[in-house]
């Protein structure tokens, strides 16, 4: 890992003054930290704000940027104005990231032509990630990929640098909770955000509230699933989801898994 860390610093030094797409997740937080260490005020973190970003994540991004000491800006993105994004087909992430990098390109030009960097890692290259194509089209670089960093390495390096995100659960935009071909609306995004926030307030860490019609399927990690099986914990989780505006809810017995939004709609039954 020391070789990858040295490579990352060398790559950022080569890139020079840049804008860093910053979500507050594990990967982008490490990138922001190292960019600040290497480039000082030559690095600026940019966090995109839209209905798909939970308020709690916005606040955490602000906290982390302040902790690291990097210049930080919030910018509004308007992917919800794009009917291609709203219809939520297989390219939704592409339209979202295209809007993000469109905004970043404007900011970069205003800053005298700064480079754009973002926090993709090696693990992302094996997935279907339309957002990577949008980044490539914008000429954005992925220093963590170039340095050969995997998720395991990112977490270990984050821990050694004393970043509080080193063990942060995987996050994704709120729109990822909506099944493909079901329209993305502000109302549904708000419902998901309220439900997940309420479940986390009960002490659960890894939470996904997947939309199924007017109902919801709750995914919890192994510890959370075991806890929810003990009365009255499961009932409290269900009540939190119903209070957020869903008409029905079920805790998925299979637990949290990536790609869960495309799981079969018939199992478990809501």
C-alpha cells in the first residue's frame, strides 16, 4: 500500500491545481485529503447538491472538508430537469454524472482551466458504471485508479491517515433505491431519505430502503438484520418506514447487498 500511496501523491503533484468531485464517501474523502496534503490551496473540493443527495450526507461532506482543511464549495446540479434522468433507464447514472461534470467544467474554466479529478477506484472498473463514461468524456482523471487503489486499500490508507470515513458504510445516491424504469421524483426521494434517516436514528448503520410501488423493502447488514429479528426491533424499523410515507414495508431476510434495486420484485412480498 505504501507504493500506491506514493504513486497517488506523485500523480496529484503531476496533475496540479484541480477541482475534486467530493461526495463525502470513503473514496472521495481520501482523494480530498491527499489532494489537500499535496496541493494545498491548489485543490478545491466540490460537492454537488440535488434532491438525490441526503441532507445528512451534505452535512457530513461539509464537516469532512472542514476537518481536512480544504477549500470547499457546494454547487447545484439539475439532473431532475433532464427527462432522460427522470425516466430512470439503464443510463440514469450517465445523465447524472454528465450534469455533474458539465457544472464542474464550467467551474474549472472559471478557475483558469483547472483539472477535474474524481474518486473512482479499481473495483469500479469491473462494474457497469455509466458514470465512468461521463467522466471520461469530460476529461476527468481518476487518481485512485491510476495509483492502483482498491476499496480495501482505500479503507486501510484512510485509517492510517485517521480519516473518520475509513469504516463508513457504502453509500449511494437516493435515486439508486428506485427500481429501473420507475420515474425518479422528488416526492419518492424525500420518502426514502426520511425512512433511512429514521432507521439510522434507531442505531442501524448500513441501511437501504428500496422502493417497491407504494411500499418499501428494507435492507440491513448482518448485525442489523440480527438485531431487527429481536422483538420489538423489527416493528420499530417497519414503523419508521411507514411514518416516512410508505404504504407498506418489509425487512428483507437476505439483508443488504449491492445492486439490490434490481432484485426480483416478487420476493420478498410486500
